[in-house]
C-alpha cells in the first residue's frame, strides 16, 4: 500500500528539537520571540517538534559557538536531559560554528537556512522546483566542506601541492562545482522557456498580475477564489513552490493572467532567492502586484517588511501594488476592522475563504489594469511605505 505524504508524516517518528536564538542590540525581546515562534513553525513543517527554546542576550554572535561557550555547555546538558534529536539555530551558522557545536553537543545541528532548504526539498514536486532546491543546497554546502581550503584546490603543481594527489575533499568539491554548473545551465534553459512563454503572453496584450506575500498568508486560497482553480492549499509554511498562471475574469468582461508565486519569509536564504529567480521572474515581469497580508496575524507589519526586502532584491519594489488584507473574517468587531483600515489606507479587505470583499478587489484590479489607470492610494515598498501579503502555493505554468 502506497502512503500519501500526509499519512507518511503521521507514521514517521517526530524529532525533538531545541530552538536557539540571540537577542542582539537594537532588537526588542518580542522580535526575538516572534522569530523563534516562526522557527518552531518551520520545524513543525519539516517534521520536528520544538520541545525547548533557548534565547541568549549578547552584543554579537560568538565566533566559535554562536552563543557563548558557557551557554553552549548549558545547551549540551539540555540536549541530554530533553532527549533532543537536533538543535536548530535561528540564524545562519558558519562552518566553524556548526563544527564546534556538533562536537560539543554530540547531536545534529542545523541553522534556519538549512531548515528552509530542507522544507523546500520536501515540497519540490516539479523538475524545475527540484533543480532550484538542489542548486540552493549545493551552493550552501560547498563552502562548508571541511578541509584545508584553497591550498588543496591548486591542482597544477608547485610548492605545497605535491603529494598523494587529490584528496576526497577536493574530489567532493570538484563534483559539487560541476553539478552546480550543470544545474545553472538547466535553469538558464528554464528561464529561456519562461521568456518565450512571457513573450507569447505579451503579444496577446493581456496584463500579468502576480500575487506575492508572506508564506502561509493565504495567497493560494485567494488565487483559487479569483480563478476558480484548485491549486494545492495547506496550513503550513511553503505548501508548494511552483508558480501557477490562470485566467482571471474582471467585472468589465475582460480578463487578466493571474500568477501565484512562492511565498516569502524573514531571513530567506540568498542562495534560495538566487536559485528561484527563474520562478520569481513571473513577478518581475508583472504589470501589477497584489500583496496579500494576513490581517489577523500579530506580526503582519514585520511580514510586510520581509516581503518588501525580497521585492527590493528583485528590483520590483516600485511596481504598482495593491495591498490586500486577507482573513478579515478572523477579525472580530467593526472597530478593530476600521482601525486596521485606517492604519493601511487604500488597502482592500477580503476573506479568500468566505468570499467577502472579492468583488471590490476585482474592481480595484480592473481600475488598475484597464487603460493603465492607477487606482486610489496604491502602495509601494519604496521609501518604506506600508505593504502586505498571503501564503504561497502553485503547480505549473499554464494559461488555462
């Protein structure tokens, strides 16, 4: 009998994890707590349960152990007493930090970057998604291979290079570099195919509108509601990775092409952004962006900042944007709704789940794209102005 992914996850033993973070100068304690909360959600998505949290207040990360040596020894005792299977750090660790921690803790040590990459690897379904994840993982691993570094890389001879020949380390490095080169060429081919698809779509004169936002904000639910599609939706971070494009009919009787893109997150690994650039190019070539924000989430403002940073990286922060406050059905009381609306003027409140506000959103989209006329107070991220988002999900490129 073949098990589905969900059934398999239920039958596999859940790993016990310890989440570790730093409270640095200029960071409020609640910001660190929120980041650890999100790290716990990421761990749950990957199949681990955070049993204990450890937060240390420091002026800067320790170069050897990330946390101080004393706190690291305290963590080692915690690993034993809680029977933890792994320790997850809330920031990216250097190869030296990870090596020192594994020796001291005598258990598996990973950082936020590798945790996100692991989730992406488990979620990748299409060939393109798998290629992008593998490229990001190899780019992350290459500088972390343990060895003597560049001295072993000079294979042409000379002082310090004579001896038994290539070491296993250098062979591993050479294989990884070769594989990275192959994957990049494959992604270049994917980017070219996407370019041809975009060229064909642009000839039709149809506007391309992309949904962007923080992961698990409800992007795909909104996408399904606006296009009558059945893109996979799950209440987990990064439910799916591949972009989807569908027709979306407007009140005027015309239609646009609506794209659902991968969700964003705080501290999104740079290697991942680079690897998924081919996917994110759908957003870079859009005429309009819909930034979906979970209006019911207490950290929505931080989520908006994270999305804004990614859009700046993609050089599209100044693109016309409609702020879409999703999940307003979860906000109780008219006064609270009015307060949120006042804080985010020009935003459109909707509930993708119940359908509330979708007609207004479609009307705003229609006003923005028909004849290129801007609507009201639309927002951009440029200059730090307000912005907002929803969860990612998708399958494959199609214009059905």
